[in-house]
């Protein structure tokens, strides 16, 4: 059909097939299709996804290292972007990650192919961390140590991490460490100076409030320099700016 989108194209591990996520024009129905490389002919549909609003296949299938009969698919079918393990015939083996948080980026396998490294907001929506996932069990552990937003580079074998992170107190640190070592040992590569260290600053608080269905909404409050909470209860007033 002319009215369709061909997305998330990837070669099969054996170089005999190509896989394409085919979307209808309304982007509400996706078919993950396999095609023969030598003839261009359709082979089969591995599985389909439908949604009343949008299906959003944004990342191609990722074949499991050292096990080309399986692949990982990213989907927000349960309302959150998570990882799903399939066999090459399109049979769902298991959902690998689950919860009210998002998988942000997949960083690749370790040398054995038993573990997958990924970035996620599992700690909170205002942080981003590196995690290590066991493909067979679905169990995962957090690798990045400090609370904040982490930008990660991994070595080819998935063993060594360059971790560029910051938070509300640290402008930037770049650390080098081993991703899966039993003993955590980091090397500081760079610590950026605080560009406002010489300024008098008010206190920053990050907190949550509930929306009308009970979900946490994250907020920031910047108090004025020299803020006197006790005085505000009596006579002192401060100007307030509210934005969202």
C-alpha cells in the first residue's frame, strides 16, 4: 500500500532477512514483518501492535548477543516504554522490565550476552541511571551510584563505564569505573568548577505533590537568599513567581 510507513529497519543476524516495522497511515496499527533479502518477498509477520491513539515503534529490534534466535523489542504498550524478549518467530518469551517508569536507552550487552545495559528513570522521573539486566531472569541492578542525571558511555564489551553526571549540587563530574565489579572503585576524570560558587544563592528544594488521580508531580522551589521562614508567618513577605 502507498499509505504506510516503513520504520525501524534492521538486518537479520544471518544477513538473509530484513525486518521492518510497518505502520498504517493513522499510526495506530503496526506489523513487525520479515522479508527475504534475495527476493524482497514478504516472509511473515512476527507480531502486531494496535492502539486507539498511536503506536510508536521508535527503536529497531535488538538481537540477543550470542543467541540470534531471540531479540528484544521496546514498546509502550502498557503505558510505559519497556523491554520485551521475543523468539525469532514472534513469540513473546517474557516482559523484561515493568513499572511506572521508562526505559530511556539501551546501551548494549556484556561480552557473554547474558546481561543487557540500559538507561532508565526507575529511581524517579527527574533522574536517569544505568542498570544491568539479566536476560534469562529479568532481574536488574542499578550500576550508576550517585543520584542525578547520568550520561553513559560503555566499552565494547560492556565492562567499563565513563559516567558523566550532574545533579542540583554538582555541576558535572566524569567518572571511570567497572560496570559489574563486585568492588566499586571509581576514578575521577573531571570535576567541573561551580560557576556560581561566589554568588549568594537561595535554597533549592525538589519535592512532590499529588495530582487528582494520586500520581506524584515533581516540583522545584527556589527560596530567596536569606529566607526567614519564621518571619513569613508574622510580618515578612517575599515576592513569588509560579510557573509550570
